[in-house]
């Protein structure tokens, strides 16, 4: 994944849910899926899986806060 894409995701989420929650979501997703790889070394397929994991976690948090 290009670092610019990683930063773009981070900035978008930070605007919505705050810095601490965003960092926790992103780091946890990365550690769960690819603990032995750096962000730079992910393949396009792995990028997509990581992005989807981050999105699903974000949606789960938003839904929990609405209830």
C-alpha cells in the first residue's frame, strides 16, 4: 500500500471518529491480518482486504454508537 493511501484513510477516519479511535482501528486491523508485513509490502489484494477490515470495523463502531 502506498503511504499516501494509508494517510488518506487515516485522515478521513480521524475527521469522523477522532485520532485515538482511528489509530486503534487501523493498527488492530493491520496486526490481525498481516502482523509480519509492513504496510509498504502489502500486495494490492492485501491492501483491499485491509481496507475492507478497517471499513467494517468503523461501521460496527458507528452502528454501536447509534444504538
